[in-house]
C-alpha cells in the first residue's frame, strides 16, 4: 500500500518553539521510505507552492534534523495566507505536475482549512493525494485534540517567568507595586491561564488572570487590583492581549480618555500598557507592564520536553497515516492518563477542525472570572513536564532589636 | 584582627538574577566566622534599617543558601531610597545600639553612595564600622570595575532571545517584517549592545541597535529600517528603553503627532511601542514590538554561570575585606584574561564610585551609531559564558520544479 510519489511539507501561522520538531518528524519519517521520492519544502507555507518556491529537503545533511528539532521558529518560513478558489485549482495542477502524492501541512485552524480544501479538491478531481495536517498553535484552540503542540512550551515559559516576575514585584513592592504581564492568545485564554502553573500558595503570583472568555469591566479590574494590593502589598496581573470589555471590544480601545477621535491618529496601545496606565491614574499606584511578545513562543531554554517530543511524534504520525492511505485528517493528541502523563496520537477528520475554536471551558475558569480552577491545573501541568519552576523564600524570622548583642561562639 | 560584632546586609535597587547569589556569598562567608555575631538582614534595603525591619539570618536553615544562590530577585526585599542627612544620624545610632560592626550593601550607584556616607559618618563619630558595598546592576554602569554582577545574565538572556526573535521575524517576514525589541538601560546601552552577542553573519539579527549614548533622529531611524528591510526582507531592531532624540528627550515623548497637549492626559508610551508605530505609519511596514521588561533581569534559565559565580564570590569577598579591616570600599571585578576568561576580585574606594556612571565607550559603538564593534563583543562574550545560543538553518537548496518525479530508491 502507498502510492509512489513526492511528499511536500509546509509550515503556516505564528511560529512556535516546536513547529520545527514537527518538521523534523515529518522529514525523518519520510527519508527512509522508498515510496517517497523527493521531499519538498514549501517556502512560507502554501505561498511557496503557489509561487513554486520549493526546496529539496533530501539535499539537507541528515545531521541537521536533530538540530532543527530543537530550533524554534519555522525553518521553511511561515505565512498567513487565505486561499481563494482559484488558488486551489492552481495548487492541484502543480501537485499533479510535480507528482506530489503526500501533502503535510503543519499549522493551526487556517492550515487545517487549507489541507481540507486541497484534499477535497483532489478527491473531486480523481487525483490520489494524501493530505494530513499536523496541529500547531500556542493558542491551544484546536478542537478534537487534548492539546496542540506549541502550547506546552509557551505554558512552561509563561508559568516560569510569572514566578520570576512575582518575586521581583514582591521585592520591589514599595517602588512599583503593580505588575501587568501581557501574554498571547487570539480569542482564548489558554496561555494566560498557564501563568498559574507555578503558584503554590494564595499569596504567590499570579494574583489575577483575565482571559478573553470573560468580559472585563474597568471597575471590576480596579477593585480586584486594589483588594489584592491591600492584601499582599503588591499585585501581579496576567492578561491576554485580546482581553475585552463589556462591549466586546479590546479594552485598550474603548476608554473614553483615549478615544480615537482625540488623537487624529489611531494609536494602538496594548492591553497591559493601557491597564497599567489605568491603575496609575485611578488608584494612584505605580504600575509597570511586561510584554514578552515573540519571546514567549520562541524560547527554547524553557521549552517543554513533553511538547518537543509530541510535536516530533505528531510529524512522524502524519507521514505514517498518509502512507497508510489516510487523507483529509489532522493528527490529534489523545490523553491516556494524567498521572503519570501518557498520550497517544490519533486522527480527526479535517472538516471537524477547520475554522473551529476551542475556548477555555467554564470549569477551568473560577467563579469570579479572574483566575483558573484546580481542574485547569490538573489538565495543564503534565504538558509543561509535570512541574513549574518554583523558588525558595527565606523564613525571615524577625530580629528582636531590643536585645543586646551577644556574638555567637563558633 | 577583626572586631567582634554583628553583621548587617541589605539589597537595594532593581532586582537581578544574581543579587541573591551575592547575598548567599555574604551569609555563607559570615556564618562560620566567630568574630561575627548575629547576621541581620534589612528588609527592603536601608529602609529596613531605618524602620527596624530586620530579620535574623542565622535562623535560616543552612541548606537554604545554595537554593537562594539560584533564585532571582532580592530575597531580603529591595528599595529605592535616597538618604537624608537626618537618616544618616539615625542609622549610625541604630548600628551602634545594635553593635553592628560589619555593614554590607549590595547594589548600584545609589547603594555605593549610601555605604560611602555611612562609612564616613561612622569614621567621623569614631565608631568602628566596616562598610563594604557589593556591585549589582544589570545596567553595567558602575565605574572602576570591569563589569558588574547582574550584567552577564541579562546579556545572556537578551542575546539568546534576540536570535530567537530573529528566526521568528525571518520566518514571518511576509506578515510582520519589522520587529523592535525594547531592553533595559537607564542611561547606558550595555544591555542593548549585548543583543549582538549571538550574531554570526551580517544577515543575522540584530540588524540595528540604538543606545542612549547616541541621539537618534527619526529620519535616520526610518532610513536605517528601510535599508535593512530592502536588504534582508525583514529587520530586527534593538532599542534601549531610554533612547533619546536629538533634543535629548525620550524619543517617544517629543513626536509632534503625539504631543501631550492633544491628549489632555499625559500618556507615557514606550520607545519600542512608539517606534513600531512610526515604522507602520511612515514606511507602511507592519511592525511589532517585544518588551520583556522584568523578565529580562529575572530569568534564571538563561542566567550566566560566570555571572552567578562572580556574584557569589563578590559577596564572600566583601565579608573577607570587612574582617580584614577595610571600609568605605566597593568590591570590584578585575579582568585577568579574556581567553580563557579569568577574573579576580579587588576593592575600590567608594568615593570613586558613588554617583558616577560608566557609559559605553566610543570604541564599542560603530561609526554609524547603530550597532556595536568587534571590540565590544570581545569584551562581553566571556561574561555570558563564552558563547551565545545559535541555531542552525537549512541549506535550502531550490528544487527545480520542471524536472520529472523520479522517486529515490531506498
């Protein structure tokens, strides 16, 4: 079984720390298989196929793949490109001309949609093509998979730096008592929620987490921060970059003080920048913000080993499935057990994936809508490798300054 | 030699990844010495002494110190506090009352000034006190020391994430071709300069580095970015948060479009946020920014081993010097050799340190004022441990799409 032909692979959407691990998995599974001829890489996703910007991956030295497996970003180049109907026809023509029989696309919802449409078009045209997508998104918003490669690594980064930011803000609380960390997340709060994974005690950071699944009122936000500051002497707040107010608009865009009309020019400030300014002007507390941006999805030092391995295995699984005759499927990760963590790979029809989004379910968000539940932590902890970085604190026994000095004898 | 009495230690100024390593060095050097009675920790620097918020560090379990050595932030709490003359008198009175004979203060310029004034006041009052400061600043702007503990670790973080950001921006260049990374640095560009340490080839990130030592004109900045984009297809720019325009003002505050009058409210946007907006509106190129903020000075996964060790040894050295009768001195790091890297610890009179700043010397900044020189790299590379993270790239041999498919035989 398995028709002879070429294999083509592409990467699409925002980069992650492990999208190259999936690429390495695809290539290393394809290299020794005698049904697969040339292994082609699309430069910048499907655009590379449309423009015939293709590279020959069999020409790479074999030793590059284990190194690429631990290199963040997309080694083939990535893109965000929405296919037109005309594109699909051209793509099919090109695949036929190049005798490509295996099509592997690593990406998120849009990429699943691309693979789905190409697979269907090939079927209609009677051209045998095996199109499989490999999930990739730090947003973790793909349905019908326990989680997506990329999420475990960003979660490990965000949970670790949140503890570090917490220690910093605690130490500096008499100077800058409020810190706001802005993390990624298109419509879902999975990344923001992961900031909680290193929290051991109620007094630890993060004290507040705001996710786009819950609208955030300015009054509510300010009250939360004020209470937290009163209780701990400082506050560490994590927000998703897309957090919205009650009107459903990005919270930084609808403040009356910053109405766009007043500017002439539409200045796009971010959520954390806006909220730290709001804290300063409404509560009179000094607030600063951190916006790691690209750093959070790229950092290799804090990548999750579980994530790197699953991403690699998902790439291999796609090639195996394609060779076994599957098409129009996304590789999925099914959780077998949380303690000890064990997963297996499966396949889901792409029509169930394309343009669908999995938001944080209600049982992962607390009643107040400003933090996560224990159920979320049980879900997410295995994905970062079982435990987040935690740091010791001093016991800090007060010294009774009224006593006389009695030097200890050694 | 060495009078019997108590030792007091404090931490001051912005936190770093290694200021606790210095604390561990101080405490572990003091613990076994029979001239030293109680070891007191000031909560939040000199404020803790003024308010008598002191803790008993001999009450900590001994095993906590190796763990604290690898914990970022300031375990005693930090502060920014400028001493008044009245404060000095009260401090001296308290030290005398508590029979403190050894005063170790870990911090930057302001802390050196504090230690200097306390040391002098004690001398004038005829009270035997040995006051030594331990350098600490990610800004690396203390004079009369080759470098300061804290710098090597932030430099390792910034150089590593710059390579990661570079790979991301290269892969996504058709979507967001300009990326601006904003890093810390009060008046000096040492941190921004360190972004260069992983650069291997001219095409690698960072393409442009702007430091506060050189005024930056908007025209010049836009021309640089445009040229870089034309040449590489993308541009990674690193700026110090305090970068200034030709008038000497922070570049984000003097743009006519964003004049404060137009707002009513004085909105403080950051340098990178401002510059990415400027690129978008003037060059029509999509630009995003990353502002790691606190994360860059706290991250332990990317701390430099050289830095952790030197910070620890500098803490030990302060106690040894104090016991040997020194006072009014800062521990300094003297470079013995760059290859292989070797340093030794020395002492510098505090009057040469207090309120002095060491900016990047001219020979470390290129002619154009938009990057560093090789001399800077030779200086800084040993401090991060000898090499920055670098990642492989594919050879990317183009595939000739006109050829026919000839499946390879395994």
